[in-house]
C-alpha cells in the first residue's frame, strides 16, 4: 500500500518473502535483444508473487537479467543445491532506487522517496537473508540520509564491516539488523554487472569467479 506507483514500481520483479534481494540503480535503457530501436521497453510493474517465480526473464542485450538470475540461484542454492531455478527465483527479488530508463548509474538517476521506501520495505517487511547491491557504493554514501531514515534499514555506507579484494575492485559487506531483529548481510558487488570486469554473458569466467568468491566471503562472516 505504500508504493510510490500503482500497483507496483516498474521493473521490480519481487517475491513476497525473498531470501535474496538485488538492488540496482534504475530500470536501465538496454532494449530486448529482438527489440532494438523500440521505444517501448517496459510495462507497468506487477505486485510481488507468492510461491511462484517473479519475471526475471527480460532478454536484454547486456545480459543483465541473466546475471541477476544466476546470482540469485547461486546464493539461494547455498542452502540446498537441489533447488530448481524457479524455486530459487521464487525466493528472490529485484528493486531499484530510481524509475527512469537511465543508461548511467549516477545520483541524479535516483529518487529520494523511492530510496526511503526501499529501505523501509527491507527493514520492516521483506526481512531477506542477503541484500546485494550493484554499482551503488558512491551513490548510497551520498544518499545515506535518505536510506537511513527513521523506518529504514540502518547501514553505515561509509564504514563497511568487511572487505574482500576482487582484482582491482572489492566486495564490501555490512551486518544489518532489521526492525524484527533479523540479521541481514548487505553485500556491495565489485562493480555493475554490465561493466568491467563483468562485461559479457553470465557464463564468462569473471562472473563465475565472482559468484564463487562472493559465496566464500559471505561464509567467512556467517552468511
């Protein structure tokens, strides 16, 4: 009922009870593989699903959604390797901090009321085990007041609890406690999936290595 758009913000496919939540900057401007040059890329958002996978199937030219699917499946399967892809996605959500079709990840592409709403959603309602953020390190340091409002999930974006090197980049990890007392791991990915060193498909060596390194890093710190 608190969404800024009805029935739900566009390009935020969600489970009603996610174990893993991925957060990006905005819906982006990458067209479908078969729709290059088409101006209408997105439709109105769909409310969170119950017991069935949300739609992570958008075939964009930068393989963003394929990487999101592989990431969510990899993290959810740490608890049960036999889970199907549909079962993994049914426990996954994707949120954004803006609704514009931005091609650049910058602070002007974020929406302060939406940031507050996302932070509240994670703090009071979703209660995920893991939150993974793409390309948002500098942006969330600058938007920390919006994120850390009274009802939001409190995270000191300036002081990660743990670091792990990944080539010339790094993973950053925070412990966060939700309003209901649940412990949540907040993982900042080394870079956006469409940028170096992750350009290409979800099957590239660098993306596969990042999934393994993330699992190891999370396990070392109790997630």
